[in-house]
């Protein structure tokens, strides 16, 4: 019923907008106009236009040092999109453009986008109690404390549940530590259950909803797989990660098709979502903020998450240095897939800074 009402509402709004455009010839500003001259690869083809570093007047003397660092640190795939076109596509060892790799926690960004779609379509609201979709007793917290936790708290890592049992999603692992919204802690359990929230809200298997509403609309490949019996991990080619980065760069619009029309949510995803960790949005990491907290720590660090990166960078970051960087000011999307590059953290590592040192030398 909610889905039907959503589409009827969208239809009548479309009629109103069409009518206004007939009477008022002045152009309506598109939120995606801030990103100009983007190219989008076709949905059902391996074709993808390229642009060379030479054409871009990048520093070719810095190309080999960047490649060397990536190879030394166990990289499998490295892509750079400039204005949507492939400027760099490097694969190492036996890895190819058709090889599948895991996103680890970089895939949290896919879930964030999907939650936004479910809200836009009227299936849920971020301010709803999580128990509305997961049932009472989804945690072992006292009921009055459990009922404080909202979908937004799950999105922002501020559920207040004890992260000691990091991946576990059973109620006996999800233990009360603080009131929701009063403590930030990187915690896979409440995050993972967001997919169940979406599934129960839409009355569809999460992967079915995700594939129909997001994956297929931008020509991605890939699948969700539970690697430990608890949380789901996304696997795909590097190009599919780049496709999602390009969609994010263009604020939820793929070429002329608007995948996410809720521009407020799209902006909230990539901006500080709470005051406890300014460098965290809706499951996206943010550079350029005045402080940050890292996974596994309650310490507040002063300064930018990745000092060498552009200040407007936002990123999906995953275990063993899976990376999806989006830089709106430069129309750049950068993907790194591979083995652990040095620090086995789900969030930021010193490798980000080293990598950006080499990237800056290459593109500037």
C-alpha cells in the first residue's frame, strides 16, 4: 500500500512540475548541476570511455611511484575516474577487470544509500524506533533503553550498545552501555541489522530490494554474502565500485535517471551526522573535519581524518584497506581493492595518508 501511495504521489507531483514548466520557461536548477560534464558508462556494456593522464596534464613523473606503492602494498585493483571517464585502471598479479573482490566495510555506503531509498519511498523513517522493524527484544537492553534506539542511531554508529561483541547480531550480544545518541562507537552489529530493517519495512529480501532499486539501475554487478554467519559483505568488480562512486558523486542521479530524489538525505550521508564524531556521516567517512574518532577507540583525535586528502573527500573504507574515495571538487572517484596495506583497521589507516601523498603528486 505504501509503495502504491508513493508512486501515485510521485505521478501527481510530476504533473504539477510539468504544468509549471509549460507556463514558466525559466530553467529549474538540478541539484546535480554542481557536478558538470560527467560521463556515465552504458548499463549493459563493458564499454567505458577513457581519458589519459597526458590529456589531463597530470604529472607523469609521479605515475610510477604511485604504481610502485600500490603494488608493494598488496593492491589488486586501482581505478581513477575523472569526470566519469577512466583515467587510470591498473590491475596487479592475476587480477583483472572481471575479478571479484570484497568491499568489507566500504559496502556500508551501499546500505546507507538503500536505507535512504526506503525512506524516500515511504517504507520507513530515520526517526522510527528500530524495534518497530526488528521487534521488541532485538537487544538485551532494558526495554525503555532499547526503545531509545532509532534507525538514525544505527546509521550513525550511536546506538549506545556495547561494541565488545563486534559482529554479533543476536540479542545477548547487543548489550546496553549508554543511551543512544550519547556515545559514538564503530559497531558492526547494529549496522548489519539495518539490512533487516529495510527487508522488514519493504517486505522484500534485502538483496532483492537492493538489486532492483540500486544495483541494476547503475549497471553494477556483485552480490551480498555472509562471510561469518553474522554480517553481510558485498563482493563485486572494481568497476562496479567505481559505478557506485560515480552515482554518489552525482548526488544520486545516474545520467538522466534520478535514483535518489531526496537531496536532503543525499547531503546528510556525506556530512557530519552527529557531534560525537564529526568525521562520520551516514556510514561514510569524511575528510576535512576538525576532529575524528577511529574504530576500536574512544579517543578523540584532533585534525583531519586524512590530512593529505582534499577537504571535501568522503569515503567508504573497509577492512584490509578497501577504499572508495569521492572528491566532488575535482570530479574524481578513486577505487582501491586488495590485501591489507599495513594496518588491519575497518576505518582509516596511515596508508590513506601515504596513498594521498602519491596521488597528489600525480594529479597536481
